[in-house]
């Protein structure tokens, strides 16, 4: 029996709206799956695409269609993800990393990909009653691609488009007005734990027990898993720094220099978030939070990283410490 939303936890409202649309045969030309990353929007898009492509098809074909959707090889299904542009080619993040491409900006949905969607929808569906297009991270579109997509949304033909984005505010209002919004929410602690326990990782209990990582995740299983992977890359001396901050000004300045020189900018920001959460879990002291926030502003503002870390280290020293 086909249950495309069986693995989706904590998104009852979204599932009800999508299943009702299928049951009533009132399917909108376009949907906006809006909510934070890592809470099931992508899985829900796969499930809904499976229902759309298997609608009015023999039940025995449904499982095969579901498999094709997950593998992204159904002839009436197109999944579009952000890309990098390198030497005239569009590369996925994985392809860019494998090719050693230096990535100075995040990947985007590009005008060439919108043209691919237009070409894909120009022909009638081959197997299903409609074509389905999913645009992941739709908020990464610049104005040009967004305006090009608008023309498709106005006349989608025998197709349904699913846009995935954090919120309607991240997209052009003209795009949002042509989509039915499906809300996704952060998971409760119980639902978050349930999803994490489904992961086939030997150390998943360590992740669930790490209150700082769960605080960073903010109800997103995907964010929790990414945070755990990031924590695993931290050198032991950095974890020791969190547990045992410097006790002298001299040591504080040395540690600040190490952080600024050894960690990439994005890793510095992540480490700062983790340290702040760990500090709060250990001490529940709000006074140092201002120092953490000041450091974050400095790092985001492209200030001198070493100076930012020096200020934080000194702020965390106990009163009366000297350069000894």
C-alpha cells in the first residue's frame, strides 16, 4: 500500500492539506512548501509528487512510481536544485566540490534552469496525467529567473509546480500569489528525537544527549544532523576550550589567534554558536551573551576575526584575572 508521507513526522497540517487536494481532485497549479530547512519539506515534496504522478493510475503502479520519484528518473518528473556556474557549465554542490571549484557565493537557481523547466513542460506528460516540477531552495532565484518562472506559473498547462523556500517573504510577491501555501513547522522535542532515532548512526544517542546541538537545530532534524557532523570535525583542543575557557589574558590571546587562523569563516561562526549554547547549558548565565553576540556581529561584518575572538576571550575571563 502506498504511504508516501509515512516517514514525515510532526507535519500533520501539511499532510492533511495535500491529501485533501488529492482526495477532492482539486489540485492547484503551484504550491509553496514554506518552512525551516530540515523539517521534511523535501520528503513531503517527493511524497506529493508520487501521489500526483500516480493519480488515476492503477494502484499496482504506485510503488514503482514512488521509487522513480525518489531516484528522479520518472519521465514526467523534474527536480531542480541550486547550482554553481563554472566555465559555462552548471554544477551541483557535490559536483563543484568534486571538481575542486572555489565557491565564493552560495549556489543559485539560474535562468538556464528555468528555461529547462519551460522546455520540460512544453511537451505533454508521457505516462502520468500531469507533469510535476519541484524547485528546491526557490528563494535563491535572482529577479531574472523569478520573472521567467512567473510566465510558467501563469500558464503551467498539464503540470503542477512545487516551490520549496523558508517563507513567502523570501520570494517575489507575484510568485507567492500564484501558489497555494503549505506550512511546515519546527518539530517538538519528542518528534525531533523520534526522527533522529530513525537514523542509522551508532552515535545517535550522543547527538540526542547534546543539548547545545539540539538548541542549535531549533526543531530541525536536518540541522541537528548537520550540526553533529560539524562537531565531529572539531579538534579535541577546541572542544576542550569550550569546557575550560582560558584563565589568563595571555592564554586567551593565544587561543584567539588559533581560532582566527585555523578555522574557515563559516566554521568560526558555527563554533561560536556552539560555544554560546554550551556556555548557556553549563552556566545559565545571561551576562556573557552580549559578548557572544558582539563577536557574531564582528565576524558577520567582516571585521578582524582575531580581534573579535580576543574580545570574547577576555570577556569570559573571571574578574580580576591578570596576564600571568
